[in-house]
C-alpha cells in the first residue's frame, strides 16, 4: 500500500504550495524528514537551501509583527499560549519576549484571569457542573462570612468594578425561574425576622427629585403598559380624589368628572381637544 509521502502530488502540495518544511511533513506522515527529502529528490522536486527555508519561516512568523501581536493580545485579549498555538510556536515564552520587545504591556496573573475572554471561557467550562458547596450549610465560619459580606459591599468596590457590573446587567432580564427564586428567598428572609431597610422611613425631597429625574423620558415597554392598564393600576380611579382636597383651585361644585387640577387650570382648547369636557 502506497504511503502518503510517496505520492508526488501530495508532496508538491505540502512542500511547494503550502511551503511546509520537511520536518512538518514528516511529523504529519509519521516518518523521518530524511525519508521526505529522499522522495522529494526521487520526484525531482527542488529542495530549498537553508537561506530559502529561513525566509519562509520568517514570513510565517506573524508574532514578529507588532500590529498582529497588539490585535491578538490587547484587542482580542488572547493569552500568550493561544497566540503561540496559532503561530505554531512551541513555547509561549517566545510570544512574551516579542511583547516585551514591542513594549506591549503584559498582563499579570490577576489581570489575565479577569479578561472578558477568560471569564467567558471559564463560564463555558463550568456550565452544567454542580458547585461543590451547593446545599451545604455551616461550611464557613462566622469570621469568613463577615469578611465575604464586607468584600461585597459597594463602598469596598472600585468605580471601575461597579461600572463593569452595571454594564454586564444592562439589557438583561431575569428568567421566570430566577424571579421565583428571588421572591422565595426574600419571603424567607422577612419571615425570619429581617426588617425591611425602608420600614417607617420616607424618601427626602431631594431623593424624590432624583428618582423623578431618572424616570423622566424613560420609555415604557408594551408589557409594562399592558400590566398597568385599567384597574390593574393600583392608582386607578384614585388620583383625582386624592389630589382634589389638597388643590387650592379645586371647585367642589364642578359637574364634570375630571378636574384634578382645579377650575382655573383648564382653558377652552384643553377642554375641547384633550379632555372632551
């Protein structure tokens, strides 16, 4: 049976067109590079000299180009190991040396573990796995729990971390299962004697003004509108009754039903076009 490297077309494609070395072809065919050279001579395929082989090797060394390294390491956040594998380099130390030569800042271990690419890779690797501490209670001491709570407080997090957390949640909605879990967890929390942080407290006028500004101009989804329409709205039918007694312009003798802002508020245009009074 004819072996792969004993085929002229195969050798020509690998050695001339793809510009692979005799060593690379030998590794692929599981034979020695001497055998490859012998068959190249037998088929009268011209063998490259050392200088020609070095030129081809340098042209394939993309890691020696600064723009390529910057794109892969900084923009795409690939690791040096990934870049080395892509460039067919045996050791990632070669990539590190070229990063230093081009003065491209190298990430430390903490930074390398917290890139978006590495977090996504770790997330994919852990999907479907059961956490080692799931369903276990009493595995952390009170001191450890206190330290964990302190480390997760907002005042202990940097502005960059808070921004990343905010950006990660934008546009995302909790699934019905997650909402149900959160609801059950809050119920258990308050059943066990926990007091709501806003109990017997009220927002200051400044806080109310900030909340009002934040909500102004915010588009309401169709789902929200449908949910709050008609008698499903807790303020349905209560607004004008609640406001009229506090309004100095309120006219109790007014025959029309809708007059929450008083007799002097309405003009003829508003009455005819908007309220149809």
